[in-house]
């Protein structure tokens, strides 16, 4: 049994077990820890901004 709440990658339901009753694998839903020295943060922010522009949100 997991320590934290997990989300199934197959059906999207939340569970505390590593394997969902639907048969899918569950993974943690917490975002990665923030680090001011993150070498890829700039790329992620640019990609997110570009995606928002394509969707017409910016």
C-alpha cells in the first residue's frame, strides 16, 4: 500500500494502491519539488506559454 494518494493512468480514478482495480498502474499526483536551480524550468515555462498561445488563452 502506498503512502500517498495515487491516480490511475488508465481510468483517472484515485486510489491508495499501486494497481488500480481497473488494471491500470497508479502513480503519484504530486508535482516535482520546486528548485530555484532547476535547469529545465525555463524550457517548461516557454513550452507552456506556447501551448497557451496555440489554444488562444494568451
